[in-house]
């Protein structure tokens, strides 16, 4: 029984505008409930929405960056449904003439570099937030978020594994951060995603398609991968238990339970006709002319994909490291400054992606925000690469001091006595001693047993407190044993 995982992604992204999509209320996270509201975003009868020009430009720049085709003319529609956090009884969205269609997002997964095609990108308004107080047995609603501009990005079902789902979200988040159109913070709900998952199963010479499930409440990049993985396992188990009858079950919407690492049923999946879409009568259709197109294009910087490709070509990084470096714009810029300050690119990338990334993770800071300036990291990388300081010493002694704000790696090397011993006389003395104390090993080396160098090298390194270059030690030992 062969199966193929088929995932399409719906992503909602809050745009970083000063005011809401159709009124002048500020967009701000964390204000006291119901303090950022007005008759428009509360849906009072007779209030009139006016589209936010900045939001239109930000959404157009996202569409431009993803290679979408921008509509010549776009329009808003009402999507009708009842929910306590939606005071109007409808959401202003876009139905049949979205802002943009087509385009693609490039992802780097273990399977390599891959393009995920996009279906459409449209603008809509966010809803309020219900707050459930289980102890008091009441629910309250906060409308501060109602009317915040969102773009919804719908992909084609090109994502073929849980890892690719995660990579897609990482790529999208990097893209919007580069564009500066959104914070892309999943914890604060700036970026919300709903994977649509099903399986194509080949069994008994036939192709079966399991019912598509939309997964809600996925609140981190890691959980996207977990949610898709748990759905794949569930679909396989259901198909094994129920056979092809499982494929006749209706589509459904499920939530992801982080603690149980599993999804649960929420409701049957709505179809478009359930929403009774009709054109928003208070907002006329909007033409997207050349001035707006130019303004959107001017906002698009070098994007993560092209920067990643450039880093591979220009600095010889592999795709995987280049993707890691380019995921945050700040980190990519930091890496380039380190290289410009004289560091070899590959080791510089390595220090950034391992040691600095670990520290940033612990401090919940960004890599560029750790306070190790580019010239200082370049100096550290240079000391290690030139063999003047052992990597282990740089890691244990030098880097922690730089992270605490110390300035000059070369001065620290002197202060901490970390310099490698390049004095041949000292090395020769230690080597003679090692040979004298390990006659058996010395004899073995002389009779051609290369492995016997091990204990001799070890003895010299101990004597030098690890601060000798292994190549030099071996060279000196060889000379002594061959009596030259
Ligand atoms: Zn308002
Ligand atoms: Mn939506």
C-alpha cells in the first residue's frame, strides 16, 4: 500500500499598518480590551468602511515578491457567518476577484529546493477575540483585533510531507520579515496557518483519496509539522480500519491539541456557498494602476530565495546552511558583515548557525542582537582558521567573553594564554620527553605502526595544555623518531 501526502496551506498574515483595514483605529497588540474600537470596526449600522491604502500597498508588495499576477481590478465581498467575535455578522473579504493569483514560494526541505505554487492572495479583515474564563463560567469578547488588515495566502496542494509543511511556513515567514510587512510572530497570532491534509493511497490496483481535513489552531512552526504528521498517521490508521469507506466520509475541520500531539474534530467543513458571499456594497471595485504597482515593487528588497542562491554561488555555502543564514534578514546581513570583515565564509556560517544560534535561542534574542560585532566574530574565526587558537579553546574561553561584551579577541588570547605554541624548541623538548617515556610506542612507530603516534601525540598535547597544533606536533615527533 503506497501513499502520497498531499498538503495545501492557507495562511493568514496580519499586516503591519498603523491603522485598521477599514477605519482609523490603531493596530496594536496587548492594549486593554475594547479600547481600540469605533463604530466601523464594531459594525454599527450606518458606519462606512474606507479601505486602507497602506494595507493595499503592503499586500501588493507581498504578491509582487511571490511572483503573483496582480489583478487589474479587485473588489471586496461580504462573507456572511455568525460568530460572537464578528459583530457585523459578516467579514469583509474578497471572493471572486482577489488581489492576486498564481505565484510561488520556494522552500528548502531535506528533499531539496522546491517550488510550492500559490493559488491566490487576498485581503480581508481580522475578527475579534473570544476569551473564555472557565472558572467564572463566562466568555468575554475583545474587539481590539476586529478589522486588523490580513492577507490570506492559499497554496496549491504541492506540499508532500510534514517537513515540507514546516519549511513552507519558515519560507513564508522569512519572506514577510524581509518585506517588513508583518512581524510574522505566530505566538501573537500575526501569522496563522491552516494545513489542508489528505492522502492519495494506491491499494488493490486503485487510487483512493482520503477526505480532506483542515487543521486549525496551529500556533508554531514546529506544530505545523507535528499536526501534519499526526494527521498522516490518523488517515493511514483510519484507512486500514475502515478501508475505502473512509474515503466517502465528508471533509472536516479539526483542531490541533499541542499537549496530546493529535487533532480533534471541530465541525464539518463549510463550502463557499454556506457563506452567501455577495459584493460589499459600501466599497466600489478598486483599479490597481501602474503607480501602485511601481510603489509595491519599490518596497521589495533582495528576498530570501535570491539571497540564498547568491550565498551559495558567491560564498560556497550549501543550500541548507544558506537557508539557515537567510531565514532572518538581520542574520543574513550580519553574516555578510562578518565575511566583509575578513572571515572565511564557511567557518563563519558554521559559528553563526551553531554556537551563536544556540546562545540566541537561550537568551530568546536574535543572532545579530547578541552583541558580538561582525569584526569581533571575524577576528575569532580568523584566529581559529589560522591555527593560532584551538577551536575548543575559542569555544570554551573566547566566545563566552565576547558574548559578555569583551572587545578584542586578540587581546583576550594574550590575557587568557590561549595562543597555540608554535615555538619549535618547546615542542621538540616535549616530544623528546614523550618518546623517552613511551619507548614501546616509539618502537612501534619506528617499525611502521602509524597508530602508535596516538599516545605520543597525546603526551605532547597534554604537556602543551592542548595549545599545540596537531600537525606541528606530528611533524616534530616524526623528525625525532626518524632521528633527523
Ligand atoms: Zn475602528
Ligand atoms: Mn480567511
